[in-house]
C-alpha cells in the first residue's frame, strides 16, 4: 500500500487529537427538501472521493516518527456514509442534540478520518452532517472540497491568497525564520493565563452545540460602515457582547477580566490555493467583554484585529506548528498547554458561497460548522459562517462547562439587532444660529 508523508503543520493538528477534545470539524448543511440518499451516495463517490485524503488513513509507526497517509485499497463507503432520521416531532432541538452527540464522538483511526450523515425529517427537509479530522484541511481547504461536492454558482468567489513562497522550508530554515519572529511568540508567552471562567475547567467527552438565527450581511456592513469596521469586526464585537452577557448570567464579573480567543489567520499562498491541508497561523485576540457598550466593543475589536493583521504573530505561530509537527506528540502537548492557557475559546470565520448552492439537487438553506477546541485548556469553539448573504454563529463547547450554548447564540442575535438599530438612528444636528458653520 502506498504511503505519503504528512505535512508537518497537518501533523501538528493530528497530534492535537485527544479523548476529551478531538480535533474534528463538524459541518452542517440543511436543505429545504428531503435529500435522495442514493444520489448523495453517488455524488460522494464521484466527487468527494476524487480527493486522495478521503481514501487514505493515517498511520504512525512510532511516537517519534512523522505520521503518514496510507492508501486504503479496500475502502468501504458504507462505513463512512450513514443514513438516519429524526423523530417526526423532533424539530431543530433534536437536530442540535444529534449534532452534539456526533461532535462528541472520535473518528475510527483505522479508517480515513471522516464520516457523513444524511439526516431525514429536518423541518420538511434534510441535513447533511460531515465530520472530518482537522489534519485533512482547514476551512479554506474545505471550501475547495465543497466546490466539488456541491453544485456551486458558475463563478464562485475564490479566497484571496498571498503570493507563492519560494519553497517548502526545511526544519533549519523554519527555526531560523521563527527566530526572526521571536518577538511575537515571546509576547504571547508573556501574557498572563486567562482567568477562571465558565469556559475553563475539567473536560468531559460530551459536547453541547447551538447555532444562531442567520444574520443579514448587509445589516452587518451597515453597522460597520460609519467607523470603517469590516464584517468580521462587527460579528466578533457582537459575539463579545453575547459572551459578556453569558458571563454575567453565570455569575462572573466581565468588567474586570480578560477573555481571549485563539483566532486563525489564513496564510494560504497562490501556489497552494485549491489544495487540502492547513495553511494558517493562530493569533491571540483580546475580546472586549469588559466594554460596557456595543460601540466601545466594536471600536476595541477593530483596533485589536487591525493590530494583529499587521503583526508577525500569525506566521510565527504557523512556523511553530511546523516545528511541533516534526517532533513527538508529547512535546507538542506541553506547548499546547502553555499557549492554550492564554485563551478561553477558539474563534474562526469562514466565507462560504455568496449564492445558493445545491446538494444532490436539493437547495441548501443553511451552512454551519463547529470548530474544534483541542487541548486541555480551551472549552469552547465559536465559528461564524457566511453563506448566501447571511452569517450564522455556531457554538460547540464542553457540555459540563457550557450546558446551555443556545443562550450565547440568542444573545448574539440580540446584540446584532441592537447594533443595527443604533446604526439606523439619524444623527442629531445642532442649530448654531444664522451665519454659523458647524
């Protein structure tokens, strides 16, 4: 059987897998009419399996060797594609419960690291839930997969990419480049650990999941326009307001605390556009939960995001992942504990198709995903997916720490609505008298 070395950054994500926090992404597509499971199966066979990674398993002969991709000659699609149905009266709550149950389960490492469920009786339609290990790819990479599995618009929006790098750096080159970016790494190490909160504590294996109502992107743009804030700035500020509300509900005092998020920054080059794998760096963002007004939270979010985009933190963290992926898992576990202590959640934003797409001929109403929060320090993942002019926040968390994630998603919708109302208020004018100029 043919074997292929795993990219070091992908290996780093493979090593992050743990019994309490598996490094698995759970994506959800909800269709407006029932899916034909036989057609879904044909499309998966023809479209998804054209990618080698979905026909390969991961093998690692010893703890000191690099993981390898191994072709599976007796690949069995029926072991990966499951057909189930909700009870007729289940509704969205039943779907959330099923997704939470799936998100709690590890994948079978004897097989390729993915699984898909076709779920019937979902509010008159169906749901397609796909789980895949993060070592297969990041959010941008999976948009490449989606472009093949789904029927996409004729001219899909392609993710922006940086100019191509000259070559894949060696371990020595990576270490030297990292040394030049040491200031960014040391700055993160110098941060005090995030304090105790409902998002930190002993982890179990059960997950809780919830998602928001869709938010119109045009509304988000209108909120950010007066201050030049981008869509992502507004959505992160709204999430910060929701988390502030949740902290207070749980008896924590957000005015005098920090709440940091690990945020991926896409570093994919033009040469790697369209490839699977992981090509991003992680940065640590201070969420403005101590700010008492939506305007203050938006201003602080924009300033924080602007500073991180201009810093060397993202490429430095990517090089760290490259180094850790070349070494033993035990070393990476120590690093994950150190850096993970600095944050309380993982926060990511993925731009999906701007137009409606089809799955096996059925129009897709909603696209969402649950981002993993691997390690033993971070108990919550928050992901924002934009699709067909709408954005949806999904929360996945340790069920023992956050048993009620719908409280966060509901607060997120209220926060966006409040910010939208404020942005629509006419500005006050002051009469300075005849001949006066403002």
